[in-house]
C-alpha cells in the first residue's frame, strides 16, 4: 500500500484538510502532520532557533506547535516515517497559489520540501478566494495523486503546483504567470503612541497572462505547473559578467 504524507499551511482546522484526507485514504495509507495554527505566507521557511512541541491529534495525525509547513515535512520524515513515503500532498489551500504566489506560499513550501528529499510532491490549492467547498478539489487531488503514484520515479524531485476551480473542464499543464497586486502597508497607533505595521494587498485581475497558470484557471481548467528544485538561470549564467 502506498504511504502518503499530508501537510498544509492552514493548520489543524484548515477546511480543506479533512476532505483531502478522506479522498487520499482511498488510494493509500495517509499520515498527517500540519502546523498547529495558521501559517500562511511562510514560504519554505524552517525553524532553527527553538524546539517545537508535536501534539498527537489522533492516530497518524500530528500537529506541530509553532512549526512551519516545511518543518512539518522534516519532522514527519525524520521522526515518524523514517522508512519513507511514496507521495507528499500539501493542502488543500483556501485560495489560489498562482504565479509568484508560489514563492510566499507555505502550501508550496511543504511540497517543495518533499521534492527536495526526492519524493514526488503536490501542492493543492482551491482556485477561489476563501473557498467554501473542497470536495471537488479533494477528488481531483486524489485522481492526480493516483496518476503520479503510478509513475512516482518519473516525478522524483518535482513539485507539482496545482490549482483547482469549481466545475473544472479538465486539466492543463502551464507555466507560472505573474499576478499584479495593489500592495500596501497598514499602520496603527496604540494608546502609548507606538506604531505597528501590517502588510496588505489585493489581487488586480487582468494583465498579460495568456497561456499561464492564471489564464488556465480563469478559463475553468485545473492548472498544473511543475516546479524544479534547482533555481539556477542557466541561460543567464552564460551571459553574466562581473
């Protein structure tokens, strides 16, 4: 039986977690290790300056207090699944991870950590902002996972970034696009006159995105983008002179 490790960046209460667990349990033995709380936007960050407590939620389901999604994959592989796993699946994220979102996404960070260890890995996201229904995404994730498992050596060291719209028409492989945001920094002043800051921003639809993952999702298809671990720009490396 295949062994599948699930993580996410939305924590134990992430609304996409249970539907994903249910569907993936149909094709393999599922193990879960997730952050205790919400850890969106942590990218591929890991914790080096403190010890993390790991809580057993139920059988084969653990939560890491204060841990990042990438931490969870490391703890899962080194502490609980030393014999290895066949597939890592991160998600289901509550909103899309398209274009440059993959740099910041904890969902993608967990999957990339798996790929870094030579394990086929999927980062699964709902294509709607603040999705309210995850069953269709979980079913699609299970169908894609089953296909990857049949060719798991082909997908070694690859993270597939996957965004799933409702009522999707099919699946298309596409490169990352570039999303445009109206970014801002919010400032508040407390009673003592101390300033606090918070990053904010809103996605601006439109722009040049033909043929990219953004375009594919807008047209109602599941987007699949293979992300490699080696980020070297081999074209530019031949041109650079310092």
